[in-house]
């Protein structure tokens, strides 16, 4: 049995002048196990997860997951970037469950026939103070989907992370 992952991140800059608007689309497809207990593991096992793809709130990981992320960004000034992201998350295989980072089975399939794990809305503000110093504010809101609601307690998650970065 093989386990695999495919990720893609497309961007299109609408204009190179003014606020430099850009639209994008991220896609992720990670394999899941087709039949529990058959001795074959089909769930992709990610060693290092890119939080830019799976959300900084760390509510999911690329194991048995298919996601689509339309996004949009603008630069009102040379120092300020505003980035908006929306993501839809689904189970790739309905016989497999839901995984959290790094790859813990958070919820087994439990016979649920729905695949919708949930959606996230993200906003990032990045301000470059100078060439070495920047200030970021990243916020995400995760809304539980039907699978999460059907298989146990479900709650929506809000996440905010202000970060001051020094590069040398």
C-alpha cells in the first residue's frame, strides 16, 4: 500500500502597481486508509508540516485530508501586507478518521458517512518596520464541520498570534 500527498499553491498578481492585489489558490490532497484493520496503512504520514498550508492554528494535519484554500492579498503600502485566506477541509477516505499534528488520530471514522471536517477563515497583517524587524498578526477561526459534530464534542476555535521578528 502506498501513502502520498500532493500540494500546490498558485498565485496571480492582478496588478504590479498600486496596492498590488493578488489572488491565489492552494490545494492539498493526502491519502487516507481505505479499510481499517486490513494490515495496510494508506494514511499519509507527514514528518514536517507547513503551517502556511494547514493553518497556523494547528487544528489539522495532511493525513487523510483534502483541502482547498482560495486567498487574496494586497499591499496598501510598501511596508504593509494584508492576506486573507479561506479553507475547506474534507476527509479523503471516509473509512479513515481525522488527524491532528503531528499525526495523532483525533477522531476515528466511527461509521460516519460525511467527509466535511470544517472551514477556516484566516487574516494576516505583516508590517515591515525596517529591513531587520517586522511585526505580524495572524488570526484564524476554525468552524467545525459535520464530521466533527457527528463524532463527538465540537467547538469552533479562534486563534491569534502577534509576532515580532528580528532577522539578521
